[in-house]
C-alpha cells in the first residue's frame, strides 16, 4: 500500500467516523426522514446525471433503494435522533454479524467456530449498549438494529447486482429513494417548512457533509481502493470508523463515556474484528472463491 493509498483509506474512515456526530447534529434541527430526503436529493442531483444505469439494471437499483435507501439510511437517521452518536456508531456494526447470518442462508456459507464466536461477542456487546440508561430510547435502538440488518441485506443485493457500477448505484438509488422518503416524511413528520427555515448554518453544513463528504467522496475513494488493492488490505481500516465515532461523540458532543459503552463497545468491535480477520484468512486461502458479502 502506497502512502497515498494509506492517506485515502484514513481519510475515508475519518469521514465515516465523524459522520455519526454530523448526522446527530443535523437531526437535532431537521426531522430525520426529511433530512434523509434532502440527502438523497442532493446526492442524486450531483451523481445520477453522470452515471446512468442500463435498463436491465433498474430493477436491482429499485430494490436497493427500498432496502438500503429507506431501510438502512432512513432508520439510521431516526436512530440517531434518539440515541447517542457513540452508541449508534457501535450498534450499526451489527451489520457485520447480520451479513454472516444472511451469507449462510443465501450462499451456503459455512459459519465456523471463529465467526460464531465473533457474532456472539458482537450481539452481547449490543445488548450491553442497549442496557445503558441514557444511551438511547427503545425506539431509537430498535431503529438502529433494523438499520444494521438492512445494511447486511443490501450487501446480499449488491453481490447479486455486482455488474452495476457503484457510483450508478449511489446516484440512482438516491433518486429512487426520494419519493419513498418524502412520502414517509409527509405522513409521519410535520412542520417541515418552519423547521427548514429555522435550521442553522450548522444543520445545512451537516447536510452537505453527509451528502457530499460521506456519500460521494468517501465512497468514491473507497471503491477506488477496493478496485486497485486487495480487499484484505482495505477492509480492516473499516474497524477504525466506530472508534472514531465513539471518540467524536464523547469529545465533540460531550456524551458520557460509561462502563456500558466501554464494555459493550469492546465486545462489539472485538466480535466484528474476529469476523473480519477470519474472512481475510479465507480470502487468502481461496482467492478465487466467491466472497460472502461481509
């Protein structure tokens, strides 16, 4: 890995790690479903005209707009409205063990004792995080749990539609998600114009960060690294994102760093690391074998 590759990987992880604090800042002023709709609109405006999918790829992107767009991103924003940024950064890591479960169902993947141990550790850590008195409301924690599952499910879909260019997925998934998220926002939220007019520059800057920084720049750099380097070189960096998210929540938003976060976070990240390291070993042993989407 060249120094420029290392810099790009660390830049992506820093953007994604800080993203939890940025979203938390934005949803404190703009309702989460409305904010998600605006995020999709901005991404679609900037990306969709440049990367057009083929007609036969539309159906796959429509499925992704429902599962990843509405399910993952919409519920993530709802979860961050009612939960700590640090707790959210850790809870969303459950997408990795969920991916393992779905991979065994859809790809006849063998679970094995190492990944099973990692799954149990990750879910035990999540249970500790959920037990923290001030970590988040039950609704928020439930939304984060389902959001993590939808992220895992979207991995299954992306593996099925691997022939579609990543940036086309990002742009057109965002475009197709707009009416779904806007309808949900109109049905479940109110005072849209008043809250938009009252939103501070911090909320609008956060929207720009979420759409341009986290959704376009970070994914573009990440896919470039994945395309040029081996997955084993790139994927381990993703384990740093929740650590940055926790640190940012504590240092920037003054969230309490409790024993629940310390033990729950340690178990969750250790479990995810076990899964990722085992998967990296399998890739080295069978580089030509199809990779489960973890």
